[in-house]
C-alpha cells in the first residue's frame, strides 16, 4: 500500500465558496432600557432630595400629618414616571444623532457549502431491520442472539 492510499493523507477537496457584496450600516445605537431605567433611578433620587429640602419649610399654622416616607412614596411615583420619560427622550435623541453619523460600508458575504463526504466501500446497517431469510430453511429456524442481545443475521 502506498502512502497516498491512506485515507488520512488523501487530498481534501476544497469547499465551494460563494462571495457576494452587501451594503451594511455601522453605527452605535443606545440601549433604550438602560436610559429608561437610569431615568427612573435619577427621578427617584431627585424626588428624595426635593422632599427632604421642602420638609423644613414653614407652612404657617398647618399641621404635618404625613411623614417623610409617605411623601417620598407619593411623590416618588411622579418622579419615577417623569424620569423614565426624560430618559426615553434622551435615548431617542441620541439614536437620531447616531443614525446621522452612521457609515455605510460594503461588506463581503462568504457562503461556504460543506464538502460532500465520499466513502469508499459499502456501509453496513447494524441497527436496521433484518432483510429477511436467505433461504426457505432459515424461515423456520428460531432466531438466535449474539453476546449483546442483537439478533444474528
């Protein structure tokens, strides 16, 4: 046997490669969820600061019936909502700015088709159904099993 007859040293055929040019746009787009969540957190922090600063204001003869936590909870709903809106608006503005600065490029799309496998010789189907008896005398004989429980052929 020569060295070229060994399967691991045969020349491997090259796969079929198809290239096609495509136009692509590259830009940096903001993540809206990050801006909306950041706006909500910032809105809540602004609410806490505003409530803390206005707690010490003189309101005349009115009595305070609501504590700091109650006021923060109530006005926090407005602060968080407004913060989310402002965060979304900032994200939209940044998205528009990034779309203007987008660059259009030509990219090359490469499609590689796999090489079909070539097999020398015949394959045996060990797990498939039996093909039937080879002679009429085999049809009446009891099937036997090998060591692993598979029927013999």
